[in-house]
C-alpha cells in the first residue's frame, strides 16, 4: 500500500517484487488501510505501524464568519473554527450563527465614511478654487468675472460645509463663468 512521502497518507495499492533479505520499498506498508469514508483520508503512522483516519477538506473554499473572507483549505485535518461553506451575498454581511444577514450598522458606517471623505474632498477643491481668486481681489487685480466666481465658490464652500453627512444632499458646483 503506497504512501505519500510528506504526509504518509494512503495514495493507492500496488504490487512490487521484494527480493529476499530486503525490506519494503520506501513509502509503503503491507498493512491494509481501513475503509475510508468520504471527506477523510487514511494516514499511516510508521512508528506505531497503525492507520488513522483524518478529515480531508483540501481544495475546499470556506468563508471566515468574522470577516466574510474566503479561506482556501490546503492542509489535512478538520476545518478551522469560525468558518462556513456558505458564501456571503455581498458587502456588509455578518454571520448570525446560521446564515449571512445584512449588517445595517456596517453599511451605514461605510456610507457615513464615504460622505465624510466626499465632503472633505469638495471643501478642499473649493478652497483651491477660491485661493487665487481671493488673491486677485486682495491685490485689487480682480476682474468683475473673477469677483463673481469668488462669490459663487465661497457660497458653494459654505453650502458643502453645511451638508449633513448622515443624509447628504450635495449642492451643485459653480459653473465656470
């Protein structure tokens, strides 16, 4: 009975001529393995000359119930703790012990974070538009068109700053006059 050299797991039966006064070839035994149920593999212990059955989930993909991330099984043995074979149905899912359910709190937190990032980005953009226009006004070099643009961009920046990120309603950007 042939064994895999690194794990001593049963890989098949075969016949071999064994010359007198020699031992068995490497990685084999003449002790028959037990019946092997599905999802298991027989592993031979050369020290005790016995077989044991181990769970074999290699090649399976399961999902971590704390993160929802895929976990590829590549080792012999039972499945790790906190995994399921059921995949989450998308973003913002959490495991309730039996199934994936929508995680409303995580979704709202992500939406709030995205709205805060958008608000910050829009305020930065408005400030970058305002700075050279304000310089022109401060130096007395601004045209009427630049003064009008400055007023529009300042108004826009105030409106963006007032946006409630829990329920964002973004103002329209000023048109380029």
